[in-house]
C-alpha cells in the first residue's frame, strides 16, 4: 500500500485526490468560509468513500490558497507547481497551461517533466476569473454553469475587465437592448483576449492545456482557440489538475523516504 | 544565525537625529538629497551635512494623495508626504533639498514641494553617452555649487571638494567590499541584513565613522566565516534583487523571499550595488566639477535611454554572486523600470538561463499573499 493524498483548497472549490499506485479517487466540493475545515472534511470523506483507513495514508501534500492552513499535511506546495505537475500528467508533451480558477488566472510554461519554466499571474483583482463570470452571470440572470452552453451569437465588445465596471457596462448594454447571449459571447471573448496576451508574453506556445473551473466553460475554451489559433486541450478532470499534481508530489516524497 | 555586531547598525538613523539637531543648533547646515544622482560631495565640501530623504514608508502616502494623484509611484508619494506632514526630522532639518529631473513624477512633484521647502532641481540629461550630456551634467554641477554657496552662505573650495571626493570614494569602496563578501557560497549576510546595514549607514553624519563601522563589520564577518559561520547553506536559492529602490519600511519582497527559504544575496538597485563601483576620479589636475559630472552621469538608472550599462552590471553580478534567480521589482507607476523589465527578463531568461520574476507592487501590505504565492512558486522552480 502506498496511499498518498493531494488536497487543493481553492478560493471557490476544494479538490482532493487519493493515489494508491495507479488507482485513484477524487472529490470536488465548495470551499465555504473555512479553508481548514474544507480541507480536513474532504479528505476524511474521500477516505471513507474509497474505503481506505486513515492510518494507511502515507503522505499528504496541500496546495491552493488554503494550503498553509492544512497543518496536518506533510508539505505545502504552490498551486503553480502543482498545476504544472498535474496537467503534464493528464496531457503529456504539453508546453503551456492556462489555469482559470475562482479568484485568479495564470499561465504556466512547463517542460516535458511538468516542471515550471516560467509563469504569469493576473493582477490582484478578479478580472477575467471565475468570480468575474459568476458576477456577470448574476447580472444577466443566468447560472454560471450555463454560460458555456448558450447558443453562439456574434459577440458584443466588452471593454472593461474590472468586475465592478464590467457589471455596469453589461447593465448599460442591456438597457440599450443588446441580447444577453451576445453579451455572454462578448464576456467570453474579453476573457480569452486577456489570457491570450498573458500566453504571448511568455513566448512560443504549441500544446496548450486549459485547466481550472472556468475550463468547463465551452465558450471561453472556443474563444481561446480562436485567439491563439491553436488547439487548446481541456482534460476531462480539468478541475483536478492541482490536487492531482499535489498527490503526485506526495508520491515523490514517499519515494524519497 | 545573525552576526551580533550588526546590532550596532540598528539605530543609526534614530541616534543621528540628535546629532543633527545639535549640529543645527551649533549653526551647521543640512542639505537633503532625494536620489543617488545628487552629488553629496558638494554638500560635504560646503561644510554641511548631507542627508538622504527618499521616502521608503507607507505612513505619509495618504496625506500626499491630497495633493498628488493616487496613481503615482509610492516612493514619490512617500517622499512628498513626509515633507508635507513634516513628520521626517531629516526633511525638517534640511536648509535646502536637492531634487533631480529623474522621472516625470518626481520633477513635477518637486514643483509642489516648492510651496513649503527650498528646493533646487538638477536638470539631468537622459542620454548618458552623448557628448552634450556630459557638458550639461557639468553645467548642472556648476549651478548646484553656486546655489549651495549662496544658500549656505559659504565658499566651496576645490580643496574641500577633493577631500569630500576622497572620503565618499572610500565609503563606497568599503560598502562594496561588504556586499562582495556575499559572493561567498553559502552567503554571509541575509538580504534583510544587507539592507539594514546599507540603509542605516547612510544616515550616519560622520563619514570617517561610517567607513570605520563598515570595515569593522567586514573584518568581524571574515573572522566568523573562518570559523564556519554562514547564512543558509549551499543549497539555499541565491536571489538577486533588481529594479526600483528598497529601504526600510518597504522591504516586503526581501522578507517574503527569506521567509520562503530563499536568500537575497545581493541587490542591484540604488542604495545598493548600482553605484558602488563608480568612484569619482581623484585627479588633482582636473576640474573637480567635471570629475563629479563624469561619475554621476555613469549611474545606470532606468531614467537614461538606453540604459545598457545596467544590463552589463546585472550580467556580471549574476556571475560573481552565483545567482540562482532574479527578481525585478517595480513600484507601481514607475514606467521606466517597468518597461525596462523587458530587457532584464530577456537577459536573465535567454542569456543567463535562470528563472526570472517581475513583481509590480506598492508600499502597502494588501497584496502580501499574492506576492508570497508568486515568490514561493518562483523558489520552487530552483
């Protein structure tokens, strides 16, 4: 038995992955107000669901913004390093990772071993993140998870990326009679443009992987492919890249022991 | 972990306030300088005490924003705010302050400062290697000398300038020797200790005493090193910090690096290594003001265009200090350093093949956690 865990406590959702050799189990749930409680509870529940006794767990690596609050972990590793490792495992031979989470967005350049070569994170605001989409969805009367499934329409130009100003811009456009679907298409395009300029800032790109909760949004995904003129891969477990990376690093730790 | 002797550097700034007050009461003059372009030698030669006024703390920024735009670099706002609120004794005691036309923000800020302080602004050339620039720099030295003579009611002799050049040269050499001790791997000083020493020593009003304090520290550290003393170990990531100036009160990036297991082994910014290898030529046959002009024009600051000497210096420092990664710090709204970061990134990533991190922030602690994440991830790359 070589059971290890990776826990990714993000601003919006908490993810956990258990690895036992090549066997794996996972769980995703909302973080709530306490990153420590969220991280503790998800691990206990995942162990229960997958039928492993707690004392067989050999190593735990924590990541995400709540990583330091999980004092029971063996190591805290940044989500940048963990996402790189996890994404490279899910999609071998990638060179670029776009991760858009609830509260930040980042672009990471990696080598074939999933090691970080360079990275770029967004500014200290919600511009272009999951939170941004959530607030816009509220303003338009949609559920955030539906945004990517709306029928495609010619996008209207949204010029503000600041969440507060973009919301007033959206309300102003609604007043002018712009359709909600055109607005959503415009928001997706605005995010994709912003992220694409981050990608270009880090130099050449060829094989791009898109992770994080926003990768579930097909509209943003499509706009990114258009902006970058490349295929952008979204792995099936796109939200789990960080937790998976953490679990893989936990395996490394176990091997070193 | 730390060299005990460093404690003698803890309160130089505070102690020197009293010295300064006494000196003022005895009729001595004080000249405030904002920037490393200000030739302190001329103030020393005038028999005055030069003091550094560059604002490195957040406290007075809110007061400064009553007059200045918010979207301005924190260094300028802090400097102005300390003056306006009269909370900095060094500003308070200054009979005149010397500014320079380094960047747009500073030169316009000095116009506002004139409302409550005697200000002289040196007109800096922006192109170091044009012959006309040296002529201009020389004319500015002549103008500054005249202003100081008139304001301080004294005569500045060639002999006095020569002596001032000599003592300031020796001080720079001593500080450089101290910094160079950190070429040692493992390092002998943390970045926060290096900052403490270089920042505090700049407030000591006795130049000879400065040199002797530095030399004592150098000798003590060398002795301790022989007994195996070091900071960190040979696997500790060695970081070079470059970009905008850092002083006590705005050293959060250094602290974050060192809390995260790295060491800032050297700093290229002004106040640190940028100017330490630039001595004024000590040639008795030449016009002293020309010798000063030649030296000060060589400072590799981002206000110059192009500023290739900074890249040459960085490349040498990466080598000499056995650097594992470079952090380029830009204070928000400092356009010259922010844009120049493109070339620094290119040098570090493509030529030196090292990890590079560009950080843009201000003096506040509002982004401490997002900075910590970037710095942690950066150190995990090594």
